[in-house]
C-alpha cells in the first residue's frame, strides 16, 4: 500500500512540474520564473531566423545534446520549445529522465508563439514594408467587389507557406479578386481596427462587407473552392 501511495505521489509531482503550456500560459509562467532557463532546441539556422527573447540554443539533433543539457541547473525550471512541439516534447522527456525539477513545453512551438504575435528577437524585419491604414483598406474594399486581405509577416512560417497560394489566387482570379498583403509589423493600426491578433489571418470582403475570417494556415484547395463560390454568385 505504501509503495502504491509513493507511486501516485511521484506521478502527481511529475504532472505538476512537466507541463505543455499554450503560448499565453507559457509566457505568463516564464515571467513568474526569475531563474528560468529558456531553451530553444531547433537547429542553429532556425534559431538564427528568430527566437524567443533570452533563449539559449541547444540543437536537439546534435549528438551531444544529452550531455549538454546535463550541464544545466536541474533545480531551476526549464522552458523548452522547438518549431511546432515535436522535438521539444522529446527533449522535455529526456530532461525529466535526467532529474530536472520542472520542465515546461511550449505547445505548438515557435510557430504558435509567432502566430499569436508574441515577442521575439533576432528577426530580420523588412524596413521597406508599406503600412496599410484603415482608411486605405476601407477605400479599397469600397472600390472592389471581392477583396482578400492577407495579414502576414516575413518571419511567420505558416505565412511563408501561404505566399505562393496568394499569388496563385491573384493570378487565377485576376479581374475578379483583389489580394491585399498587409504586413503585420507595419500595419499595426489596421490589425487593431480589424481585431486581428493572430497570423496568418485572412479577411474576405464582398461588396464592402466582411464575409469570412480565416485564422491559421489555409490550403490552396480550400481557398480556391471558397473564391470559386464567391465569384460565381
């Protein structure tokens, strides 16, 4: 009986100190942990394109990963993330096996963090990006029957995946659909007025009215079907 109670206590403690947290909760927990060790387990190339503020890069795929993390302070909380959550989950498991007291994983990884417009550093911002004002969009929507606004950022991986799709739609439906690219870093005022707090976000306007709000990565097939229906009506 005593052994069973000890096992239950161990499981309870593990679940309390080894958590997968959504971006908001991860950010809050990180702020409340002054001795936190923030670890980015992506490759140096990925890390160099942008990362969470104050993160240390330890590539999970390197042969010496286990040895490197063993040098961290096991008594202090560890916050770990990768691109989408796969590598960080494996890294967190290894850390727990090594006896780390508290390990927190970023659910959805860097992709989810950036689409929620959380703070990052090391990102190469486009200084020539043109801001689109609320008044400019209002006029554009009024002068065109069908307008698709793509809120994106050059550092957002899902946004980059959708760029060829946006170009395809603009070419395929030339004269019927206007695609407007709104850089999230430059068009803050527009994002606020349109209540956009996650990217990529697509807003479809028809005859001056907002008819669709799509959040996250969208496929070419889905968007083509949607635009096909709207242009045929």
